[in-house]
């Protein structure tokens, strides 16, 4: 086969991969849009649920306000889009998986599926932890420090930005076990090295929690402590993985 024919086949293969990638991305976007269209009629109710932890702890007479003219419409829609993205995340990840799976070995496929599922579940758990535990605690803390004669009236847009930041912070921080497993799988660290670095991980958890959470000790502890626990779970999972991981040489020819 001439170099010209080989180059043409390589170019065609590259183009076919780009076409497939575009189709996968379009399917992922379509899944998000379908969920969003289903949620739009309930956008105001969804935002009401989001605001419930704050509203239930406002002082008597305190209400939420909308500073911008279009905020009463735009903010619920913005939150509905975030919910649609989270709900459709399994479909988005499946499209990503379907695109990369043909190029993986058998042992990589066996490990990739549990890792992806665990990542999604842990992100959901992190968001739920932030909503049911952290938001009420933060709302109660801030409302209790309002000066006399001051009416607490948070802006709906600022509150949405704050809660989304909190959801993303807790959702991503709850991915620690998955990150540790990936680092072990690619050979960057070993479970023994992770255990030896425990003290640095604990300090880092408190530093990250202090940076991501509001300036109060309660919310910082509510993020730092789960991060430390998840780090330990990651070490346990890494040890189990290294003990049960099959020899890659036996799967070297599989796809």
C-alpha cells in the first residue's frame, strides 16, 4: 500500500471520528434540551424548592427580592437548565462512553463503567448533601447575625449563584474517591503513597473547604470532614482495586 493511500485512509478515519463525535454531541445536547423543555413549566416551582432552605430561616417579615427587571423570569429558567443538565448527565456520559469505548481494552471497559457510574452517583450525593444539610445550616447562621432593624431580603439571582457554586463545590469534592482510583489506575500514585500523604490531604481539605464555603466554621467543617472521609474511602477502594485487578497482559489483544 502506498503512502498516499495510507494517508487517505487515515484522513477518512479522522473525518469519520469527527462525524461520530458531532453526532454524539448532538444527542447529548438534545437530551439536555428535552429535559429542559419538560422542566420549563415547573421552573418557578423548582426555584421555590431551591429557595426553601433560605426562606424557612428568614426572620419574620423577611422576603426574597428580584433586583433586575427580567430576574423573575430568567433566574428560574437558569436553574431549570442546571437541573436539566444534572438529570441528563447519565445520557451525556453514555454518549461520551459510546464514543471512546471502541478504542479501549477489555479490562479498561470493565473498570470504566463502574468509575463513570460512581462519579455520577457521588456528584448527586454531593449536591443532595449541600441542599439538605449545608444550605439550611448556612441560612440559619446568616439569618441569626442580622443586625437589629435590618430586614433580610436576599436577591434571587445572588442566591442562585451562591447555591450553584455550593452544589458544584460539594459535587466535585465528593468525586475524591473516583479521582484517587483514576490516579492509581494510571500509575501516578500507589495506595501506600496515598496513605502516607494523609496528613497533607487533611490540611488540603480544610484549605479547600475554607476557600469554597461561606466564612463560617460550620459550613467549612461540613465540607472538610466529608472530604477527609472520602479520601479514606478512596484509599480503601484503591487497595481493593490493586489486589483484584487482572493482569493486563491477558487482555492486551482485546478491544
